[in-house]
C-alpha cells in the first residue's frame, strides 16, 4: 500500500492492521498525518516495510513494534514523536524515530524481528551489552554496532548467526576475550573489533574462517603469540594486529597470504628477524612493523614488491644498509628512525657511497698508470738535469789561483825558532 507524497491528513486507516494481515508494505511518507501511531498497526504481522517519515505524527512509538517479525525497513524520522521513555525498550524505540542519536539499551524485543537482513546502529549512544536475543535473527547478514558505548562481553549468540557476512563492533567498550565459537562463522568476511578493551590470546578458531577478508583487532589488550598457522587465512586482504601485546617472532606463514594488501603489526613486542617470506606478498601495498623489537637486516628482496607503497620499521633494533630500490626509493627518514644500526641514504640524508666492482677498479688502475707515471718520470729527469747543471756552474766559477793552492795538510809545520837557527839569525848568504 503506497500513498506517499500526497496530502493525506486523516490518519492511518484501521484496515491497515485489522483487515490486511498479509500486508507487506505500508508507505505513507511525506503526507500531513497528525495523529499517533495506532497500536493495531502491529496486527499486520507480515509487514516488511513501514515508511511513515515526513509527517506530523505525535506521541510515543508503540512498544509492540517488536511483533513485526518480518520487518526489514522501518522509517519514522522527521515527525513529532516524543522521546520520553518510561522503560528501556520504549526509550530505544522512541529514539529510532528521531533524527537525534539512538540512545539507551538495545531492546530485547529486537529478537522478534526475525526477518531482518541488516541491522545498523553505527555512531550512536547505545549503552549496556549486546543482547543475546540478536541470536534469534537467523536471516541477519550484517550487524553494524560501530562507535557506540556498548560494554560487557561479546555475546556468543552473535556467532551462531550462520548467514552473517559482516560484523562490526569497532569503537565500543567491550571487554573479555573473543569467543572461541567465532570459528563457526564460516560465511563471515568482515570482522572489525578494534578500539575496545578485548584481552586474552588470539583465538585459534579464527583460522577456521576461510572466507575472512578483513580482520582488525587493533587497539586492544590481546597478548601471546600469533598462531603459526595464520597462513590458513589465505584469502584475507587486510590484517591489522597493531596496538596490542603480541610477542614472539613474526610468523613466517604470513608470507603465504598473497592476496593481502594491508598488514599492520606495529606497536607490539615482536622480536627476531623480518621473515624472508614477506617477499612473496605480491599484492601488498602497506606494511607497518614499527615499535617492536625486530633485529637483523631489512631483506633486500622487499624491493621486488611492485605494489608496496608504504613501509615503516621505525623504532626497532634493525641494522645494516637500507635497500635503495622499490618502495625504498620514495621512503622518508621517519620510516627508519630509532634503529641505531641502520645506515644508508635515508639515515644520512645524502646519497649513499657508490660501490666499485672489480672491473671498474682494474680500469681505474690502468688509467692511473697511463697518466701519473709519465708525469712522475718527467719531473724526476728535470730535477736530475738541473742538479747537474748547478754543480758544473759552481765548479766553473772558482779562481785559478785557488786551484793551485796545495792542501794544507800536505806540508810539515816548522816553528819560528827553527828557521832562525837555520839561517844563522837571517844573516848573509843564508
């Protein structure tokens, strides 16, 4: 029954609930209806779509709306419905009708809407725990409870919804461990559980979820080692384990996840070397291993990951030369800070020293001999000739009398008195 975009003002006809029990659609949006929503409307038990938005409806929302077991679409916004609840369920259903945030507890009667396919309460002020009655929604394919104030443990009833494809619980205050029965969700593809207060260890049962595409458990308090069989998640595209208390070595089998595009292991306590198997992550675009205790070198084989655009290993204990190809060409200094043993162009912020191979070194020696040796020989000959010329010039410059002067030490010394006696005191012919 469709009467939208008219000027109806007389109210919702009683026949809609009393006589049309097989009615599947009641669409009266954007009219002039000014009464309360009648209680008898819930007699149309087969109703799948109820669209009453854009009117002047007043009063409270009937608490027995939970009787619509086949209801898939409920649109009550843009009316004048009150929000003065008397009990928790009334508070919940009243807030559904407003453009304001939904608040209060999730009504237990929601389990009666067994025909629901998707249920989304993202970005509201829901409090309390997730009711186990949600487990009655056997047709549910998507449950979106992101960014609320939900507390307590994740009810195991959620993990018995065999048709569930998407379960988003990010940004709440959920505590305790991830239920082991999560492995029963063979159809589940999206599982964001980040920014809660979940603890304990990584459940092995998650590895049974062979169809899982997206797993985000970041910003929790999960501890222990990542299971070595994590490679069983062979279709996963995004895996975020950051901001927890994981320890141990990074599992080698992570390198088997060839569909993986996003891998974040940052801000944990992983130690040991970066697995060489990471070179097989041929689809990887983002890799963050910062803020751990990793050691050893950065595998040069990571240069061959053609799609890798972002790489960060800052604040570890890595050493050796930073590779210079692939993603490392455009990496910044911030990606390698806090590793005292790393060196290369990113650490020094200058081009790395060029290495000379043996052939280049041999050629260099050959050029050196051809150019330096002749210059050295010529210089030595010139020095020798100049030295000989100087010696000859000094010899030619001496007086001839000087040449005839006998050596002083070739004559015997005679005293004055001996000469006087020999000449008889210098007399006559003597």
